[in-house]
């Protein structure tokens, strides 16, 4: 496991990041401060288990602090539940600038422009800029869809986490899991029965769970657009569609 701690600033807010297994993670408290989540522990508690982890980071005094971090999926979930008007702008900045830059260089940085001194330097600078733009465009093609799936909850091409789907019905994640187990849609371990996978309602994927000293793999249940409609019909049939969490 490789780990590299970086810090960047957004509108006078300091947001710490850490690169683990070549993927960016974000300090939960810093993100919640930007998004006006008054209680970051409550906000984080609503995320899926695989979206949250703990890691030891060095503070400004050189002390090792056990810190809660969230991955990209958890970051987008926090953005989606923020009541701050600028949340979408923050998301766009993260997905279009910070994350592509982190994946390319291992850190977020705005390079200072230096004027070329000779004609050959100018040509080299132009070639470097073209190459950098091409690489960034390729990265954005990979990164942008991850952000867009939180813009449209039931887009036909997207599969959502149970946490995001539950929020769309004003339910809690654990309550939704329990309901689907009672309906014999999910097994005791919250994985869907094969029948409902075959119908196109759910999919599963292996996701890494980052611990302080190791990385474990866990099966995560995702809900498709058809699955969201299916869950809505189940809730409506039981008269539970408007029940709050």
C-alpha cells in the first residue's frame, strides 16, 4: 500500500488528501467544513462502509492522528447531501481539476508559467502543453462519469450505492437493507439473490476496504435504474413510500 499525504485549498478552506493504492481519499472533516455539514461524524455515519476508512496522518505539530477519510464515492455522497449552494461548484472543481491532477502527478498543483527564452524552448513548451492537455482529456473521460452519476439519481446507465438510493426515498441505508431482506430481495449479507441480478435490478462489485495496516476486499451491492424503480414499487405497495428514516 502506497500512501502520500497532500493538502490543497478551496476558497480559504484547507482540504487534506491521501493517496492510497493510487486512489485519492479525502479527510472527512475538511470536506464537511467546506460543505457546511455541521456535524461531520453524523454525515459520515450515513455513508457506506466501503466509502469510509481510518488512517494515521501527521498534523501541523508533527503528531500522528487517527483520521477519518472518505473515498471518491463518499465525497460525492457528502456533496449530494450538502445544503450549500456552491456544492456543485466544489464538486466540479474536484472532479475536473484536483482528481485528474492527483492521478497524474500524485498531488494537486498549479504550475507557474515560465516564459521561454529561445524559439526551441517555445516549441518544446507548446508540445508539452499539447501532450498534457491530451493526457488530461483522457483522464477526464474516466473521472467525469463518476461525478455525473450523483447528478441524476436514476440515470439509465448508472448503478448507485444503497446509501444514495435510500436517501432518494428519504430512508436510512440500514433501514433499506432490512426492508429488502424482509422482502427476500437481499440475502442476510445484503447481497441480492441471483433472480434480481438477472432481472437487471442489482449488480455487485468487489471494493477495497482500507484499514490502517491492510486492505481487504468486500462485495458491494449496487442498484440499477430499473432497481430503483423496483424498490419504489415495493415501498409503494407496502404503503411506505413517504415514510421518513
